[in-house]
C-alpha cells in the first residue's frame, strides 16, 4: 500500500545524521547545517507582531489567505525583482513555506519524468525526485551528458558555493529551449551574490519560456524558522495555470503574519537583512583567508566554502575530533563530493575568528 519509492530513499537524511554526531559537543564550533544564526531584525519581528495584533481585532481579522499569496506580498516580490531589472506579473508569483517543500510540490505538475541534477547537490532534490519515481541522472558541468525533461540548477550552488555567470546561465537557457526541457532554478542563495553573477535566471533573455524560479527568505532573511518563500512560474513557460490549479488542490496558503514579515524583509526591512548577510559574508572571508592557497570554491557569492581535502568522512571526523570544527562531509551531496567537506559561515563573528585559526592549523598539518 505504501508508495514503493520510499524503499528507494537513502536511510537517513544527511543533515540529521551530521547533527546527531555533532549534538552535545560543546567544544565544537558548528559550521555544519546551513541554518541562520543571527536573530531577526527588529523591524521584521515588529511587522509580524503588528500583523498578529490585527488578527485580534474584528475589523482587521482575516481568515484563509489566497492560496498563491496576498497582493501586498506579491507587490513586494514584484518590486524586489524590478530592482534586478525583471518585470513579473502578480499571477506568476506563488507564496510558499520555502523551497524544499515547494520544489517537491512542483514536481507533481509532471508525470514521471527524466531529471538532470547537479552533482554535487542539495540532497533534498534527490529525495523529492526518488519519491516521485523520476528517472535521475547527473551533470557536473555544461553540457550535461544527456537530455532530460527537467533540469535542476542551483546558483549560487549548495554545496560548492559557485555561481553561474550570465554567459554560463545563457548556455543553459539556450540548451533547455533546444532540448525542450524545463529548468527548475533554485535561487536560495541569490542574496549572497557579490560578484556580477545574475541573481535571477530571468536576467537571461528568453528564460521565462523555459524556467521556473524557486526563492526563499530562509537564507536571505534568516527565515529558516519563520518559513516563507515564493516560486515564480512565468506565463510564457506553459506551466502557470496548471501550477495555480495544483496549489489550489494542495494548500490553503501561508499565514498573514508570515507574509507580512516576508513583505517587510523585501521592502523596509531589506537594509537590515543585508546587514546580516554582510555579517555572514565577513565570516566567510575570514575563513577563506585562513585556507590560503588550498583548493576550494565558494565563500564569495555564498555562505559556503567547499574545501578539497581527501576522504570526506575521514576529514569530517578529523576536523571534529582534533580541531573541534563541525563541518559537512561532501559525499553527503553525492559521490562527486567524496573528497570535499563543506564549511558554512552561518556562525557568530568570534566563532569565525576561532574557526579560522583552527582551519589554518588543519591545512598546515594535513
Ligand atoms: N535549496 C537549497 C540549495 C538549500 O541549500 C536549502 C537549504 O539549505 C533549501 C533550498 C531549503 O530552503 P527552504 O528553507 O526555503 O526550504
């Protein structure tokens, strides 16, 4: 009776496994699971408190929200995209509780499809596609080894921290159009981009014909606990109406309070969230500097540093037991990560300073 694809899932989810090992180790600086560390800016918490208070008054009480989001939330997203030079229609924006669940939801638009995943990749892509019964293959670079119905692209990438340039992303868009594939573009870390890499796939001409973009305030605004994101499904890609219908089947929307906080994060709270992003960027820069000439990527457009080191579980345990650093073994992101560990900068400044000292010793003695 149970969906037989459950048996095809790996036994544990990587991040739960790593958390279990690190938990309770007070001597360890945890640079593992990519969770926000700084508290929410006051202006955003106040927007949530005001929204909650409105719900306590008869005149301003609200019941079920519109499934795809309140107009004020969509307006905030539209304005945010206008600042990137991208015009969106309100009907193309769908509020969500984050990318992990919304990408899994989106897959239900399709029947069984072939999917190309980046290798290494965020493990939730694998689980969602395995559960859906999709045929999975991987690419490490452009062009991919074979065509697929759906291509997942993550830029800046978790775990490698690399971002695609305009030229690189344009090639993917051209390729998807030629092969009649749909790109699912994960933009979770777009707010960390500090190079001239595009912060939306729609910065590429013609991308609306073939790409759906998944966005989240989790890393952008420290909303990992609040839970708010949005998915852009352009009218041109041919999936907008079917997705709107799917959402109406599966959800009663996202709370007014959450959307009020989300809209604030993209408007009058934006300066405050950029200050938090800059804080994490500074942490990444400090650790990157400590690594010197060692082969690694990321840390510039992304809070992640992808460090080449040797057997990833062995180095994970060495970093943990000898240097008191909790990182993520790269093999958890796929076989191509088996010689890497991922270090993240979602920590406090003094932790980054101490971690940098320990990393310096680690690379010196290894
Ligand atoms: N996409 C990527 C690439 C991620 O790294 C993460 C979380 O770590 C997510 C999506 C999940 O985002 P959300 O919190 O919006 O579900």
